[in-house]
C-alpha cells in the first residue's frame, strides 16, 4: 500500500482491507487468516481446513491476488501487509 500520511488515511486503508477480506471466498479467507494473521504453520492450517498443505499455499496465493485486485494494489504490496 502506498504510505499513509495520517491516522485517518490509515483508518480508511484498514477499512478497505477489511471489506476486501470479507468479500473473498471463505476457503481463501480461512487459510489467509490462519497462516498470515494468526501465524499458524501451513501444516496446522492444512489440518484445521482438512486439506493438503499445497492447497493451503494455493489458497493463500489466491487470497493475496484477490486482495490486490479488490484494493487496486500489487500482489507484492498486499503480501507485505
């Protein structure tokens, strides 16, 4: 994300991110939240989602692409959030 210059700007960007996160398919959101937000390992996330580790990795990649498209950002920018 471009650097926000004020607390108000950060609040707006956070709100945009939250809306984009809630709009994504649940399977992507679950994997993203477990690994990226909660800090779980891919193995733990795979167990919790009852899928293979590769599926979790794929879902996180798709989640990042979804967020980037929704927010008008690059995937690398979203990945650094």
